DNA sequence: AGACTAAGACTGACCGGTCTGTTTCGGCCA
DNA sequence: TGGCCGAAACAGACCGGTCAGTCTTAGTCT
């Protein structure tokens, strides 16, 4: 009986790896996928827990609330995005000018990935209240930090490339990327990157 | 008794203007404000109807569903946005080159308006499912039409301004604007327009 | 034995949508 | 001018379902 139950569990439970990730880890990963793909409001707690094979006790014991889980997910999403993005760009070569140009292929590899659901921060901002209260303050703050980290990275590249106003150049480059991301999210057409590449070249030359 | 009740009704009923707009009109206007400000998912039918002073029968008799109301609201929002945007730009002067430059002040007057909640189409796209199914097809289509109308307008301006590739120039200009809109929505800082203005100048010169 | 976890019943609120009445109001006829 | 009628709109009860969040129970590990 016990053996049968164990066998049943092993057959039904998803267990490709010898050891499953801890529950809160599974919750975060599933929540990340669902929040990004279907939206935060549209994703219920129960769905996350079912797909993660976790219980409400675990969720509320570890995170305390859905909003806290959202914060955790956004923090991880932002950190991983920056990690891969920066890595792709620095790998473009030793010449900083090449690195700034490499932002476009970096976006391309993101856009063409299996799971492109747009910028998580843009999506979160879009589906939260935007009234005079300014929406959730923590979201504003997290977004600002994400933004600042990218600007800082681009600024070092611009400075190394010899631009007179590296900070302004970084902001200009990021604005080009923001446009491409927004357009891609709305249209789903990777062709916007060709237009973005032209804009980027114009901006880099004029700087 | 009957008089007291009548007096009560007259005092409680909101009737400041001699003639109110028809119910479906009030519903659309209230829904537009709430959908744009708080998001579509976050705005319930009951709230719209309460603020509009309308009943569910009216809503479902006129529109049929919440989704149909969303479509109606997005169509109106897009049409009015284009109307005011195009008017601001054509009013910039007889020189088409000035008109293309005037897109930035046009955005500024939008951003600084009392009710800026970001681009309604970006917001709608962000809070709808983005899975492999591609989200709601009608939303994709409406967005594409809105996009195409703006591109067509900018293309005539670019052509009149003598650019060799007016269509590409229109797409480039719109991408600059998209970036500014997305950045403004996320950060709430009107300063992005200064960066966008630089980008636009670079793009127009390089064209 | 004790900590952790899954499972899930449960609460109160809200969701979109349907349905039944009641009120209001403008046109019409005498 | 006054009474009447029918369409439109209002009000709100009601439905099944889902929401976020709490709590109890039972099982599974070390």
C-alpha cells in the first residue's frame, strides 16, 4: 500500500530532476511566467499554487501577500533581465562603440525568445492605477531603480566610447530601446528593430 | 406623503444640467476615464454604472458585453487622440519640417494634461494575455489600425518635407514618440521629452 | 517528536451577466 | 389642456464563479 502510494506519487508528480526546487522557488518561477504572460490581475493565487504544486500556507508563510510576491517576481525578473542584457552587450567586443550598437541584437535575441511578453515593468505600470495618487509607490521605486541601473551601465559604455555627454547619450540610447520594446509589445513585429537600428545609428552619430 | 417622496427624489437625483447626455454616452465616457486610469480588469461593471448613473439593462442592451464596451471605448479614445494630435501638428506651421518637429510639443501638451494615463492601446495590450495565442485578435487589429493611421499621417508630412524615404522616416519618428510615451508612462517624468527631442533631431537630420 | 508541507474547506467580497419590477418621459389623441 | 400609452431607463435582487486570504487537518520528512 505504502509502496503503491509512493509509486503513484512518483508517477504523477513532475520529477524530472532528482530533487525538486524548494516550494517558494517553484512559486516564484510559476508566478513569474504567469504574471508576465497573462498579467498580474488576471492571474489568481490558486492558479499559481496549482501549477507550482504548492499550498496557500506555503505562499502566505513565505511571502505574506500576493503583492509581496509580485514585488519578489519583479525584482528577480529585472535582475535577470539586466544580467543577460549586460552580458550580451559586453560580449559584443572590446570597442565600446560596438557595445552600444550591440543593444539592438541584444533586444533581438530577447524578442525572438520563446517567452517574450514585453517589459515586466511596463506591463505592471500599465495595469496598475495611474491616478493622481501616482499608482503604487513601491512599483514606481522599483522601476526607477531598474531604469537607473541600465542608464548607469550604458553611461559607462558611452563614456568609454568617448562621447562628450555620456549620461545624456545613455538616456538617448535607452529611449530608443524603450520605443522598440513598447512597439514590439504592441505589434509583435520584430521588424521594429530595423527601424530602431536606424534611430540608434542616427543618435550615436549625432552625439 | 407623495409630496415628501417627490421632494426627496428631486433632492437626491443628480440633475444639475437641464438635459443629460444619453445613457450610453455617459457610460462610454465614464468607462473611458476608469479603464484608462485604473485599468480594464480593475474596473468593474458596477462601478462604471454607478458613476454613470445608468443601469445594467442599459449597458447590456446597448453594448452586449464588457468586452464590446472596451472596444467602443478604445475606438473613441484612439480617434480623439489622433484628432487632437494631428491638429496640434498641422497647426505648427506651413513648413512640413516644422510639423515633424512639432510632434514633441504635441506630446508635451498631452503629457501635461490633467488626465494622462499613458497610451490606451499600450495599456490594453499590457494587461491582456500575451501568450502564443497572441492575445485578443480584435485588440491587435485595432492597435494596428491606430498605428497605421498615425504612420500614414507622418508619412505625408515626411514626403512634403522632401525626405527620400518618407515611409521609413515616419516609422522612425513614431518609434521616437513610442519611446517617449512608454518612458513617460513608466516614470511620470516629463523630462523624457527633452531626450526625445534630441533623438528626433538626430533622426530627422540623418534622414 | 517536531518542523514543514500539501490539501482544501471556508469567509466575505467582488466579478460579469441575467432577470424582474418600477419609474420616467415624450408623443399622441381627444 | 389633460389623460394616456409605450419605449426607454432606472433600481436592484440574483446567479455561478473567482478573488485574496485564513485556518484546520493530515501526511511526510528528518
